[in-house]
């Protein structure tokens, strides 16, 4: 690790490489541009943007001390970006210290010399967020490493889905604007730094002390009540958990890691004590990120928000439907 990047955050270099998923024009590129403003105004340093071929290259650059990174973490339509989560769980010297929230709007592009259109290309998450457009047009979906790569490498028989900036970047014609299925879509991006820097950077970004942590737990004992006991400990400590999901430990049937977002920093009393107790019990723990708390709206769940099927005792409960949906 370079000497400059291993020093205390109080002595950050004036210019820090910031690695993002390339090429230019990805949503991660847009998040990196947002991050440069945060770095300048809150940390007193500037970003040297460096495109990477994939998320693994971003994590590797940070782990090897070649700068910081921006990594897509969670989308409010498709959920967590699972490969990125797995990469962060496995990384040895990387942690998140900040978060950028970006609205996600897809435009559809074609080449100015396009012919008959047969395919539509995007990152898998992009394709998943534009299913209505794909179904309406009848185009055959093909995946790309990023939405921007789909735009950059666009063929004459293809439509590419990507951020609006891709039109001007790659000299493309706009086929249709805002083709995403859901208005209000957004993605949260983690800012990554070497682990020894992350706590200090998070403190500088949130001097008031309102933090959120992303913790991975692996209970080494399995069986009834193990997960319930973990959740009980968080509840009894008065900790607010805003998300919780499991990931399989690859190649080992019946074993899982659990990833939770919790409204506290690992050095703060409540969460610190829970982690110490779990460590004493013999569980495996890792803080993936600690960053300033992002807003978490808590609107009531309205009936119209629910999936079309499923058991729900509304104003007019239907016993036949309930029996069918619950399989009892």
C-alpha cells in the first residue's frame, strides 16, 4: 500500500484516484461524479476518476492501495447487487465509508445509421428494470458488462438502455426517453477505502455521529433459534435494522452469511456490545461499511403496493383465495 494512502485521513493527499465501473457513462460514473463533490467539500481532496472493467477490479484497486472506489450496492427495484456484496464480504483490506444515492432513469438509444432493430442490450439490472419496454418492442435482450458498455458497443440492429449522458458521450440517437418500469427508482453506491481509513473518513463525513453500518454475521452453530437469537440481541440493544438478507457460503449446503444494515456505528455503545457478545459466543463477524446515515422513509404499506397474489385480509377477506395462497 502506498505511504500516502495508508496515512491518517487527516493527512489525505490532494488528489486521490477514484475507481468506478466503466466505461464513461455508467450510473457508477455518475455516482463517482457525485462523490467528487463530497470529497472536495467534506474531505478537502479531489478525485482522479479511473474507469475499471468490472466490480472486482474496483475492489482490487482499493485493496492494493491504488486509491478509493465506488461500488453499486442496492437498488430499490432489484434489491442488493449480490456480486458486489460477495466481493466486499471476501475483500480483506476494504471497507465502505460513504454512500451516494442516485436516481435511475433509462433512455433507449440507437445508432444514427441503425437498420432493422432486433436486440436490446444493457447490464442485467438494466434489463430487469425495463421489462415493459422490452416486452412492448419484442426485442431480444442481450447482457453487457455495463449499461454504458452496451451504448459504446452498440450494433446497427440493437437498442441500448443507459443513462441519458450516454447519448452525447457516444454520438447516439435517442430512440425513447425514460423507458424504466418504475418512476422513483434509485441506487445506493458505497464509497470504498482501505479499512484503516474508513472509520476516520466516516467520522469526518458525519461529525454529528448519525451512522449506519453494514455487518456480516456467520453463526458457527446451526439449528433452530440461532437466527432468532441474533435478531433478539439486536432488538434488545434498541438497534434499528433497516435491511437483512442471507447469502450462501458457496459450495457448502445449508450454510449462510447474514448481512444487516443497522443504524449505528460499530464503535458506538449499543452495536459495539452486541458485536462483542457475538464474538465471545464464537460467531464470525465483519463490518463491511460504516457511513453517514441515509434517509430511510417509513411510509405505510397501502393495499395497492402489494403483489397481485398472496394472502391478505383486507376489507373483504376471501377464504378461498387465502387457502390457495397459503397452501393450507
